[in-house]
C-alpha cells in the first residue's frame, strides 16, 4: 500500500484524516501491532464498504484492531462518541471537548 504524499494539499480532505493516519502509523511504530494485522482489516473494510470514504474505513479498521487487542475499551469509545454527537447537536461551530480515550501501556 502506498502512503499518501503528505505534502500534497489533497492528501487529506480534513484534519481528522491526517490525525487518524498519524495515530495508526505511530501506534505501529511503537510496536503496538503488526502492520499486516492493520492492513488486513483495512482491506476488509474497504471491500465491505466500497462507497465509503477511505479514511472512514481506515478509522474503523484501527478502532476494531485496538478494541480487539484490549487497548481501547468499547464502552469508553461509545461514551466519547455520544458526547461528540450531543455536543455537535447543540453547537455546530465549536470543537467538542472530550477526554482522550485511554490506551493502556504495555497491553497487547
């Protein structure tokens, strides 16, 4: 898989895409998971959702892998997602303020 040309303005359509890309690359570099494990999940997501935006599939693949590994708690992820949805429903002009999802060091 070729990585995007990061200096190109069209590499990412939104800041969150660059952030999820960087997060996955850094977690891999730190030894949290093998790249092949992520790439297999990403491939499955892309084939299962061919009309979906690439980085939506990327994010789902990453979260699925991190939850399976026990690095992200599914209930905590759901709570954070609901907080963002509620906040956006109230005010579309500000960034939602949530607490970071905890990644437990040393767990794999």
